[in-house]
């Protein structure tokens, strides 16, 4: 066990103690902020003081957007601004297709996709006009209260006067390029939540400022997941929204799929959920070849899904709008260009696959080799089966089935990566229409390590990590930054070295070891002095959850003729049990 308390003095590049409130689109309710933390960008300029920023920024939106998107002759404070603005600009809506930089979605799909994100999102443009938020909940149920009648308002009209200096300061930092990200924790009344407001600059392809993307979210579930994955526990004072807990009280690990790694997870189930299907059953149910049709009629016929220029062909076939055409969203009006840059300004990699399991969009920001989850433009339009390795299809089907059938609306997993300073997580969210009908899946891929570092700095948590467990990206260091643990073995895998694999006698051996839910029994076949087969005879691990470990670990043992093999990330206990059971069998 290690005590990390002395490691939690991580300095942030810019940190201001601000006494005023600063919550975008807050319904005139004041929330005290302890600090605003910004991440520095290259060649940062001297930051302006809040007073200077306030003098610079016109929060009353009396100017015009540089891109010419400010809609004239409509009162910005009108309660029906969205309807008026949509009519004035002939904004498209409903089933009209929108051609995005790296995909093609209808307006209805865009609305549902934005709502299926795990954050509350806001777009305010470069004229400081509040144009959109992803309306999901009533104002009183939101972390950052917003109302439909506020869309179109100047930022000055959706903040209390005491907040304007700080709003101006944040906007100025993003506009002038002093930073492209401002983060702050906002105290809240729920001790089980830790609410964070993130502000991201929105820029066009030439780097010109187009506005601010405010992201409001509760990071506590992410912290709990990190703790569970790293076998960590912590204690903090319940003063900043965090609670005194241990990592063992976190949500269950959930199953998810990536193009490169098959992982083990546990999905949250609804109160009256139907029986969870195994991957084999789900594979029979799900057509990941997208050979059917979307229930919403969005599958575009007569365009080859595998065509490298599918987006161009499909956009032409459906007369998709693009560029400066206005789009009427559920609670806002944005041009297609604004939507493109808004989606790119999200702090995560996003993917939309529809209910026909066709890959339709990703928020293209980086080249494939620089992404956490590699994607290419020529893959858009393809069936999901064609953008995943065959070994991943069973688990992919299982995840989709859980979301489609309503067993859960969210699946999460940690994915191992080669960068010791990252902890990559894949989240899958079900996309539904307003009537609750399944419309597809939103895959969210992101590095949660900066969020964990921020939480540790804000709380000063007393953190302990049990190093006897295998981690999937857990981090430690004796410096000011938190880095990945390099060990991928625990007590059970270290035992493998005590078995002499150079002098195995031919025969069939059986052994068992304790798994996550009970004993795991294996059969080991030795022929010609080497292991030729490892079969899991009995186990009590969760069906559909432990399958990757039960499949991959025995195969790796046979391939390496050793139990010193990698565990299946997220399935460490099952993996370790198989290895230990093989050791026990061969030690007889």
C-alpha cells in the first residue's frame, strides 16, 4: 500500500481565486467557485486581468459574429427566438440530412446524438450570444440550469451581474488564444457529486475563434471507476463535492468493445431488465453487417456502404445541406459549419453508429494514428463488422444488444494503452428518440487521467493503491504528475515462475483457483513436454462478461507455454484465476 497524499500538490499553469460567480447560462442563481484552472497552450500571451477582460468583451452581443451568423432583426431576448430565427433563416430540421466533415446525419439524429452525450453542452458564439444547449432535462434537474426561452439571449442576460467579470475573463482567454481550455469545480449540495464546468474554445480550420463550448458534468462516477480499476481507496473532506469513500464502493465495471481490444465489463441493468444475453446469443441477434434497414428509415439505399467516398455519394443522393446552411435543433439554431466545429470542440472522441449498425459519423479532429480510437474517413458508411476485427464482433454484438434491448443505457470500460500518462476509457451510450425508440450507439473515447489529476488536486485526497492487483492503466509516480504503474503482475502471476515449464510430463492435469465469483477449474493438456491445450471446465464468472478472459488467457498460455501472460484488462481477477489454476494443476 502506498500513501499518495504527498503527491497531490500538482501545480496548474494558471489558477485564480475568484470571489464572484461564474456559471454560463445559470438561471440567475449564484454559485460560488473556489478557483478557475486553465491549461496553458504554446506561446501563451500575458493573461488579462478580469477587469481588462470585462472591458474588452461585449456580453450584450451588440456586435455581430465574424462569420456573419448573428441573425439580425430578431429580438435576442424573445422567448420564441429559436422559432423566429429558424423561420428567418429557413433552417432545415427533422429528416433533412446534414453533411458533416466526417459523416452524414439527419437533424433528428443530430438532436438525439447530442442528447446522448454524458455532458450538458452549450454553444455561445463569438458575438457572445447563447445559441444552443443539448436540452435533456428540465431546468431544475440540470447541473447548470438552462431554459428553452434563454436560447438566443446575450450571455449578459443569462448570468447574474456578479458573474459577468469572470465570464468576460474566460471568454477573453479563449478568444485571444491565451488558453483553449478553462476548468473549474463548482460546489453543489449533493455530497455524492463533484460538478465540474469546462470551457473549450471553438475554432474553425484556420484557427479563428468561433465561440465557447461549455461542458458541465459530474466527474464523481469517473473518479469511482478509476479507483475501482486501480484497486484504490481514498479519503477526502466532504467540502468540494467529493465524499469519503473507498474504491470498492464504486459502480461495477461494464463491458465494452474497441477495434483493438476485447475487454471484460459489467453492464448496469434496469429494474425490470430482461435476461442478459451472452455474446454468442447477441451475435445471433445483432446484424453487425448492416444488411437490414434502419427503423427510422435513414439507411441510404443504392450507395455501397464500403465505398471510400461514401460520405460524398450519400450526401449527393439525399441532397444533404452543408456549410452556412442553418439547422434548427431541439433547443437552438446553428449553421452546419458551427455544428462541425462544436462537435470537434468536445473533449472526447465521438462516434455515431445507427440502429442498423452502420458507422455514420465521428468528430474528426486528429489523424488516425494520433487518435485514442483510430478511425478513418473512408470507413464512414461501413458496417460495424467492417471496422472491427473479427475477434471483437461477439463482444461488440453483446454491447449493442444491451443498449438496444434496454438492459442498460451505458457501458463503460478501461482500455490499456502504451502511454503511461493516459488512462483511456471507452463509454457506450444508447441513442434514443423522444419516444424512447433505439436509434443507435454513441461511442465516447477519452483519456480520464487529467480529470483524475484535477480531482486529486482539488480535494487533496488521501489516496491508497493496492499494488497486489493488476491494473489497466493505474498510475503512480513520486513526482508532481501522476504516471502509470508499469507492473502487470500480481502475487498469482508471480507464482508462475515457480513452475518448471522446461520439464513437463505429458498428460492431462486439472487445477482450480478463486475467481471473481467463485472457483475457476481448468484442464491442462501437455504433449511432447509443452502445453497444447488449456480448457476452462467450470466457473461462476458472469456470462457475457468474463468471456474475453476465458477465451484469450488460455490461448496465450498455450502460445507462450507459460502462465506469465498478459491479463485481459478489466478482467484481472478472472485472468489471474485461470493462470493460478494452471499453475496449481502443473504443480501437482
